[in-house]
C-alpha cells in the first residue's frame, strides 16, 4: 500500500475523507501532505468508481468556503483542524463545518 500522499492508497483504505467533485484534487493533496487520509473524487486515480457507501458526512457552506483560492485555503485549514482533533462525525453522522472550529 502507498503513503499518505498517495490518493490510491487513501481510497483503498476507505477510512478517510472523500471530497465531493466540486473540490479540486489540490485540496485533497494539501490535506494528505498534512498527514490526513483524504481523497478527491476528481483524483484521476480514484474517480467515481469507489462504490463505497458513505458512513459520515461533513457539509460545508459555499458562502463560508467559496471555491476561490482564499475560500479553499480556509476550507483546507478548517478540515485540517477537524482531522487533527479527530472530530469527525460518528457512524451515519452529519456535521456542518464552520471556520475556526
């Protein structure tokens, strides 16, 4: 199996975070580089063929985290903080991500 920076290894484990197709692979890479198991649906190596059902969801507001370079940087920081603190929602859980969580 590959390293944390390898999107295929991250997808194979199915224990990490899968970013929706609206977010670029660069955001997932930034979080993998920080040591987190994160994959973007748009990672060429991953695609939509994972076939895994979700176990938990993290919703984000497009107003709080617009898909601009600044908004994506804030989203990366907020996700990094959430992942560092191991504050993912529980099984079948849902949370809304807020900046400065």
